[in-house]
C-alpha cells in the first residue's frame, strides 16, 4: 500500500520551492500512484534549455521501494534509453533509501544529465558515441533537446495546420498527431513513414 | 480612582493589549493575583536586597533619590533610567489606586528595604499623591502604564505575556539607541515591558519613588551582569532564573519557539537538528507524528530517527539506516527506550550500548 500521506507531503514540499529547484511533480490521476515529474535541463550541458518529462509510477511499497521513473521526453544520453526512456541510476534501483524523496530522486536524475556515466550505459549506442566521438554526441544530444525537449507553444490546431501546409491531408495529420500524443515531429515521422 | 487610572492608561498601550485588558478587567480575581504577585516579588527582592544593601545601596541611592524628589513635578526630559524607575513606581502607584488594602503593606515592605536614609517613606507617599494627580489630570502617565501592565502580568493570559516578551525582545534587538535602560532590564519584567512603550509619545513619568528601580538596579549589580554587552538576550525572564517571580506563567514563549524549531527539524536533514531541543516531531519516512517512545528511540548512531513501525519495516527489508546506509545494530531498542529525556542523555545511552 502506498503511503499516500507521505506522497501528499512530498508534493506539497515540492510545489513550495518549485521556483528555486525548477522541479515539478504532478499527479497524473487522482490516485497518486502515477505522477509526472518535470526537470529542466542542466545549464552548461547539451540539455540546457530543454524541459524533460519523467513518468513516475509508485510501487505499493513506496517509500520502502524505489519509485519507477522513465523519461517521457526523448533524451540522447548514455545512461538513458533513447528508445524507452529507461533510466540507469543506482538510487532508483538497489541504492534507494526511504529517506529519499521524489524530489531528491528527480534531482539525482537531473545531476545524471550533467554527468553521464558511459562506463555503465543504459544505451550502448549513445555510450559508444560519447566515448569515441564526443563532439557528435554533444551535437546529437543538443539536437534531440531542441527537437523533443523544447516546449512547443503551438496548439493542436496550429500543428495540424503546419502539417497540412506540408502537404498532408488534414484528417490524416490530425489522426497522426493524436496517435503520437500531440508531438508534431513524431507525427511528421509517422506520416512520412506511413 | 483605580478604574480611572486604568482607563487613562489604555490609550498609551498598544491596541490589542488594551482590548484584552478591557475584557478581563471586570474579574476581581486578578487583583488578588496582582497583590500576591507583588508581595512575592517584593519579598524576593527583600531577600536579595538585605544581603547587598550596605555595600551597594549607599553611594548611589541617596543622590539620585534627592534628584528625583527635586524634579518630581517635571514631566519632561526624563531619561531612560528614570523611566525605568517610574515604571517600577507605577506598580506602587497602582497599588495605591486599587485600594485593596495592600498599600500599607507594600510600603512597609519597600521602605526599610530600599531607603537607608528613611526618607523614602515620605517619597512613597508623595509618589502616591503624584500619581493620583497625574491620572486625574488625564495625562497618560508612565505610572499608570506600568501599573496596568503589571496587572496583565499578574493575570492568567499566557498569550498576552508571550506577546509582550516577544515584542520587547524584538524592539530591543533593533534598538541601539536605548542602551541606557539596560541597567534595568535584567530582573524586572516591568522594565522589559517598558522598552516596548518607549516610542509612545505620551509616556511620561511623574512618579518619582525610586524604590523599585533601585532595588532592581541593585539586583543587577549583584549578579554582575554587564548590562551593555547583551542587549538582546537579557530582556526576558529565563525559566531557570532564580529571581523570576513564581507567579509568572511558565513556558509560554519557550513553547512557541520550540515549535518553530521542530518545524525546521522535520526537513530533509533531520539529523542536522538532532542535538539539543530540536528533535524531529514526525517520522521522516512515513510523516506520522513521533510519540514519546519514538522520539526517545535512536536506532542508528548517525542520529537519524524513525518511528518504530518504519524501523521494523526496514529491518525486514535490508536492515540499513535510510540516512547513512549502515546496518542497524542488533536490538538497540531496549537501551534507548529506557531513556526518556533529552538527546544528550540519549546519546550517552547509545554509546553505552555500543560499548557493552
């Protein structure tokens, strides 16, 4: 059984200093078992300027078991799967401690963005690129940040309009956007491939 | 006359205190308490004063007392220290005004104590007349201020006293200009209250019986507290102060500040505050409030406290302290729960258990 009193308190404390930390945690539904965390990309890294969404699922044993965290935003990072967003971080696994909180865990994830550990990779391709061609890695990571982690100010209608201007039928563009959750780049990929 | 003088005093007191005052004034009980308190206070002063009267009273009292009597009708240009005297006097003046039979008793106590020359009996009577004159002429005299404040003290309302003390402390901390009155603030609650009234434009002191002020001054000297070094800390009564009137309510202020401390103690670093008073009030794991058994339970030498339920759960999982990740030692419970008071004691008990 999740300790909801503690989760409530964590959410309160997190929202109290969201200006200072930039880290937000918000429940996805009203049962507090599934939440969304948001961290800003660390300054001075290829992830600077991006805003990264992290899906959080609390296990029944929380806080005695670690929360399950996964990037919802695509990230190019040796310790984060470029496909699934899975995070390779010890405190989210065997080094979890009940004294840690969602906020401290997200802070650790943010720190992981600025200090990759290619020796213990989650994504072998990214780790190899990091080790062999660092400049390319930085370029790719920056491109992914620009592409996926910059919040688009466009609404759904504008995105549909944009895709229509590219030459796609409106109904197709709309369904493609819906199927990928509103991401115009993913929708464009889908439209091009399909 | 008593009610008249109190009414006059109200405008010079901050508003909420005046309200509280008005709400409680009708209670006759407070007068009894006030009298009891005054007698207690004076007799405590008597015990102290008798010891040091000869060596401390002589040179200082007489000239100033003469000085006071010369200028007792001049309401302006009063210095801080004389304000302090006036407040002390105000208590007596109010006692006179209350007409509850304690007048003569007060002066009987005061006179032999504080006047080696014997002239203060006269001074006392004169101050009484002075007081009545000033209050009937509807000036807000310092004496009536002091008197009504003292009544507040004697009453039961802890919050009111708490506010007074906090306010006096705050003012003293910000106030560098009023160092003179530090002569008086050590032992006299009236004088610390006085500091909160310093900026009232109408506070005037026309009652010049210096008895209580000198008594207080002597006590300060006797305790050899340097008056100017600690302007902020010397304001309020400490609960362990031997001279503290017993009729003052216990621990109103300490309790309120302790709660604040505890609030900080609950943060991410409860261990940082684990020394002294600042024991976390809720379990950092489950956020439930810690009861007495929990607060005296120190499972790990790093000082990280958890409730017994969470401790049991962590023993079932990996048996490591969530803070330092050290393995919990076997059976710390017996030793720790036998100790109930203060983290210092707890710590000693802890080290004993580690040695054995």
